[in-house]
């Protein structure tokens, strides 16, 4: 493969002092944008876009893409420290990241997240370097039925979690679907579930829901015990960062599986959010000892972070190779390409190899710069937690409110955040799981669109979901995952009958 | 008679504290409401204008761009319409500004908006997969008739320009093409490149990348004459090589999508004139010409009565199609 | 809600209340779905097809939750929140709601400054000469980052207009 040679040429293009400086500026701004929940990567990139018009295209894309990496890292930070996902894709990180930070291990949680995110991102870039052509062709085979199968797969791998209260899980998930379908329906172009309220025609933003459910809801829970943070005492030692890095090899299998999921979801339009949920779901289901999940299990941080970032980087490949943006941020970057006079699409690799391979080389360097910068900020973040709650609590509320307003310049959203906050608080206290609601809200309308597009493509025949090898395989794996708990149960029952009562232990359980 | 004014004169005029003849001059930030998501065609349209205004200093007040693209752009139009009499909010869109209230129950009507100007017209081309053996539009139509309802066209949005055009093709040729709506023209382009649908009717810029790679190819352009740009964009082919649809088998003359700018209702005429004048100057800059060439759109500045007449005519002709398909909201 | 007086709210009452509310939402979703068309057309499901069944499932789940609450939770007893905690949560929640309300009239910058100052002074027992400048500092920081830095403005009100900032 000539790709490696091209990559080294790419490094040749970008290894200048000016470019490394641009990377650092981009990453730093990105972290800031990612930490403030309302801003987000698309906003930041749009803002920097005019600055890049006078630059060389390669310098411009380095600045913009590094801002994107920074924002992805920043999003995980607030998930872990305050239970507020800065980006939709870092919701799954809150499940174990926040409990771990709350238990006094904020530095460990942050370091785990950042390093595994960096590994995931690098894996994504390696994939782009080695097999970009093949992967782009693979992505072309995806049409609506395949999209639906991928979404189905994501649901199936996550759905059996927390089945202690099945009807509460059902209500929570269905509420998520209902919220996702408010607004204009893509397929018919009609409004639905808006009840003639003008504020509802734009739909209910996912970010508003998570800022309320997780952010405000958690603050209310915290204040029950008085106006202070319960138990977060972050002591920062550099040695702790180092120790955590050494801890990572133990989770190598989780990392490998998450990379695989991330790349698959990144090159299909399911994207980083689906990847992080699916990876978390599989990690907690396949673990021998599940008891610690949701309470600060390190694998619960490593799995979603690795998958999120490997999906985030892989998602740039469809943009470059096919001209389809994989995310809102990629869409803005594509706008940039056009303004610089480049046409995103398959010919970009042929006509401007210097640009494409320069970008790919910068993805290696940019992510390494991002990991180093972000780890350097761990002590800073951890020290935020030592600020008394009576100051940091209201500041978090102010950040959430301003973020909620910025999502679409609407005060209604601020009130919605308050409502979602109350809902999150009550649901949490009554043991309604929030994760199914969030997952349904992210993927619900996409899955529905894909299903109905498939029906239009096949003129209403359901057999389209078994019409070729790819879609059949995806659907089969999904069904298997969905039915796995039931199958295990049946097998477990029959095994118990067969074996002697004194050996009636889970064969998977470690005898030690 | 500003059409003949050179770029240098514009610069001088702009530096000489704008145009003293006009009473209105914004003294606070002007909000550009983009009725589409970041990165889409309308977004690039608005941001290009923003950068040109900034570069030539055509307006003293700063410009803030906000994206309000939910519900097919209705979010942004409702936001603008509810700011009745606000001199500092401009909505950027296409003909969806007046089509949305006809086809969906959105809480505004076209009377809630004041038309300012249209700056460009985006063209429509019939594209098929690169490996398809159709030579002309007539071949394609014949195949579509043969296949009954099994040939599908992918497009962006539902009951919007793409689906209306598909309906017009069916009406004009007697074919029975099915339509599958996607979220954007980019998605429709990839569906065609992957061979999952038979055709799409994307704007030139939406399919250029795939055309260059030979994954899709143009069949005909929905215009009464060929496109003018004869630079070689895809191998040996240029935009000007694409035959018109009426010559090659689909009797549809001109179908295009204007890129439009709107104020809320209830603003004074001198406010409308001020912005129309600024946009006129924008449309005369070399940067604007470059934007049009890069995105293969046609220059088509309209304002005042001319624009109002155009809207009325377009509204009427499209309403007829919507009525025939049973898509009217009321 | 306050039927239990100082003892707070029982978990049973809350379970029933929430399940009833979700059931009502489910009915609303079904109603909205039928308005959008809940059938299966020759071209696949209509706009309201999936939402209709989603609504039905919400109602079904809610009814099951009510039944479970009646059969199990009542026996278990349990307190959702006691009087002391209600006070604690309310002392955080009410200023937060007031913050949203004040921001509707005065804009988010003024609202933020007032809220931070109020919360620090009354909840944190900081002296007013620490609390007020802190509130102003946070609002000023927001102004610098959002308004100047990222050009994504927050809601402004009459106070900013008075200073000539729009």
C-alpha cells in the first residue's frame, strides 16, 4: 500500500511550528467550547470558519479539526465532574464517570476517559490510513434498511440493562421515543405532537433534555443532603495520573471491542452517540461481575469513551471520501472545504493528496496534542470541585441556563430545562432508569425515518430487511442480542436441573 | 443605475459613511437568521453575504448569524415572523419561505414576512448512477414507465422542491416515479452513488464530488437553456455540456430555487430599501461571482415589485401541484 | 402533596402521582398521533403510526406501575422525601425558578448576576460585598465569552438597552 508513504508526505506538509501552534490553539478553544454545554463543536467551528478563509486550506482544516477534537474531550470533562454531558456522545460517560468522581476519584476518572479516548481516536485514524478506500466502498453499501438494522443493533445491545423494574424501563424508553417524534416528521413533512404550540415545532432538543435530566436533576439530588457536594474531595497527585495510565492495559479487551464498535458506527451514519451507548451496553452485559456498573466501574468509562472517539474520527472518512458529513460539525467543515475551493468527495484523494494526507497526519498529531493538553488540565478541573457548593452549584445552574438558551435562542428551552430537571430528580428517586429515555431520544426518530424510507424503497414490503447479506446479518445479530438474556435464562434453568445442587453456581463465576 | 458602478466606486461609497440618501441605517447588531442547519446551502449563502458585507464594510452595524433550521426551516421563519416590526432580523431561505405555510400547518403565513430580495437561483439536474445505461432523459422515462412504480428518486425533505419536481416529471411524462425523502441533498447523493435509488434531482453543487468520481452522472438540466459555466469540472465534461431536459425528453422548462432574504412584516419601506441596496452591492462583488461559480448557481438579483411578482407566480404554480397531490395543509 | 405534613411525601403517593402523569402523557401522545394520521398506508406507516403505539405502551406501562405500586409499594411504605429535605431542596429549587422568571424580563445577564449574588449571600452566607461582585463577575465573564468571543448572544433586557448594548 502506498498509503504509508503518502502519510509520511502528509507529515512533511504539516510539521511546522506554525501548524503545531494552530493545533494547540484549536484544541484549547475546543476544550472551552466542549466544557460549556450550549456552545458545542458545531458552534465553535462555525465561528472560526471565517478566520480560515485567508489561510492555506491545510492550515484551516488543522485549526477546525483540532477544535473538534478538543470539544470532544471537553464534553467528557463535564460529564464526569458535574454529570452534565457537554455533547450528546458523552452521555454514556456519565453513568460510571460521575459516580467515580463522586467517590473521590475525579482524577482517575478523567485520566481514564482522556487516555482511552485518545486510544480510540488514534485507532480511528489508523483505520483511515490503512483501509480508507475499502471502508468508503463499504459505507456506500449502506442504505435505509441497513441504517435501520444498525440502529436496531444499538438498541438491542443496550436494552436489557437495568431490568429491575421492567415497566418503569418501558415507560422511560417510550417517553424518549415520544419526545423524539415531536416536531416536523421528515418523511411526510407534516408537524406532529406539537399540539399547536409554536415553540414545539422545532422539536425538543436532546441537549435540553440531558442538561435538565442529568445536570439539574443531579444538583437537586445533591441538595437534599444540604447545600454541599457529597463526598467529592479531589486530591490531585501527578502520580495518580500515572498510576491510572498503567491501569489501562487491564481493560485491553474492552478497548478493542469498543474500537471495533466505534469504527463500525462511525462509518455508518449511526455516529458517536450510538457507538458510546452500544459499547457501554455490551461492556456491562459481558462483564462477569456486573455489580459495580453504574457505581464507578472503570470499564464503564473506558468503553463509551473509546467508542465515542474512534467513531468521531472515523466519521470524517465519509466526509472526505463520499462528501457526506457524518455529524453537524463535519457539515460545517465541509462548508469550509467548499469555500477554500475544494470539492469533498472521492476525487479529493486523487486531486489533492497533499490536503487529505496532511489532514490525516494532523489527526494523529492533533489527538496526541489534545490528550497531553487535556491531561495537563486534570489538576485544574479537579480543583474546581474544592470550590464550596454554594458557589459552584449556582454557577453550574447559570452555565446550564445560558447553554439552554443558546441551543436555539429560546427562553422556552430554559423553562424546559427546569421541567426536565424536576423530572430527572423524581425519576431517579423512584428508580425509573434515565438511560433508555436518552437513548430512545437520540436514535428514535432516526430509526423511524430509516424504517419508513425502507418502506418507501420497497413499496411497503417488510422483506427488505432480509433482502441482502449485509442487512440480514445486522438484523440477525440484533435479534440475537435482544433474545440473549431470555436464552441465557432458559439455558440456565435447564443446566440447573441437570447439575447437582451443590454445584449450582454460575459456571462463569471465578472460583477465587 | 448601480449595475455599472465599478468595484472601486462601491468601496468609496461604502467608506463614505454608507449611503446618505437613505434614512435608515442600523445602529445595532443585525441578526441573520439561517433557516437551515450549519453547513447547508442556505448557511453558506448567508455566511458568504456576511463575509462580503464585512470585507467591503457595506454596513456599519455588526452581523450575527444564528442557525434555526428545524422543521424544514419553519423554526427560523416563525422566529422572524413573530418579531413583527423588528428592523434588525433578516431571514435567509429559499422558496420554502412561502411554500411551508401552504403545505404544512406552521404557525405563520407568507404575509407575516416582508420580501427583501432574491440573490441567486440554484438549478436542478436529473442525475442517475454512474453505471446506468441511460443515454438521454427519454431513455430514463421509458425505463420508469416500464418499471411501474419501482424506480425511486431520492431527494432532500418531504413535499419540498425535490418532491415537487419529481411530481412534475411524473405529470409531464406519465411515468410513476416513487420519491424517498432524506434529510439533505448530500444523503440523497450517496444513496444514488451506492445504487440504492434510480435517480435524484440534486442541485449541481450537491452532486459534484460524486460526478467527478464517476459514481453519478447528469442526464439533463431543468432549464430552458444550457448552463453557462463551460470550465471542465468532471473529466472532459463541463456544466455547459449537460443537455436541457425539454430537448432530451422531459418537457419541463425552467425549474429553479431562488435564494431569498426576508424581513418580518410591519417594517418601513426605507428599511426594506436599505437592506435591498446592501444586498444589491453584495451581488456585484467579485467574491459573489466566485461563490456563484463555485456552487454552480445562476446570478438572479430581484427586489421590490419584480421579486413580489415572482413570488406570486411561483406560489400559484406550486400550489397547483400541491393541490393535485393532495398536500395542501388546509 | 403536603398531606403528610412535616413527615413529607410518602413514596406510595409519589409513585401513583408520577404513574398517573405519565399515563396522561401517553393519552396525549395517542391523541396527537391520531391527528397526524396513525394508519399504515400502502407506502408504509403514516406520521402518527409509531407515536400512536408508543402512546399506548406508555399508558400500559403506567397502569402496570400503578398496579405494582398498589400491590407492593403500599406494604413497603417508605418516604419519598421528608420535611427537612423538602426545605433543603426547595431552598435550591425556588431561587432557580426565580432565576428563570427574572431572566424572562431582565435578560440572562442581569438574571445571572442577581441569582449568583443571591445564592451566595443567602445560601452560602457570604457577605454581600463578596456575593455581589461575584455575581457581576460571572455575568461579565459570560458576556466576554459568549457575546464577544463566540458571538452567540444571550437574551438581553432593558438594563443592557439602557447602556446601549443590544
